[in-house]
C-alpha cells in the first residue's frame, strides 16, 4: 500500500487542539459552543445563544437611538422655524459686510445657522458661506451684521436661508 506524499506513517494520529475562546466572565479558555467555563457555570445551566446576545446588543442600540432622539427633542424642540432676509451686502476690505434680518417663529429662544449664497452662480461647488446668528428670542426678530470673506468683495445679489 502506498502512502500519500508528505504523511508520516510512523507518528500517531494526534488530534488538532480544539478551537476555544475566552469565558465571558473570567477569560478562561472554553469551547466555541459555550460562553461560560465550568468554574463560572458550576450548575451546568443552559448557555445563552448567540442570537440572544446579538438581540440584546441590537435592542440596546435601538434604545440608545430612541433616547438620543427624545433628548434632542427636549433640548432643541420649539426653537425655530426661522424666517430670514438679507438686507444688504456691502464691500468691506477683502470681504462683504452682510446685514441679515432673522425672526424666530418658534416657542423657545435659540440660534440659527444661516446659509448665504449666490443664487445666480450655477457652478459646482456653489459660492456660499455660513453664519451663526446671535440668540433670537422666541416670537421676535433681530437684525445683525456679519463680515464674511467666502463670497468675494463685490456687490451682487445674494440669498439667505436660516434654520435650526
């Protein structure tokens, strides 16, 4: 009888060591089918299934997302919407001095982020810049000035949109 190349007929057939991973509680090596070692599970209770562990993690992530949404609504809810208009854009050195009117139509005081852009420019990327308003009281408006450099220094038609 001939042997396959690379086999040693004189050595006993040693079994490969079993694949293991650490016990979830103490770190001792346990078979892949178990989560706890004998010392951590002396009664031999049923081990948690992988689907149970993954389901618990998925549920935790879902609850965290819902919790963040509720917290965000609590902290930011009632601020805005904002109504805005650009009153003027005058050259000022290497930039423009913008006069922006903004009104908070919401029930809570808050700040808005305003996007100011050239609506006539159709290129990509757009000619635009952003500005943050001062605190706007609920139900009231204010007019503020902001110096910007991202729009050049020439007078032209600009648009503004402020949102939370």
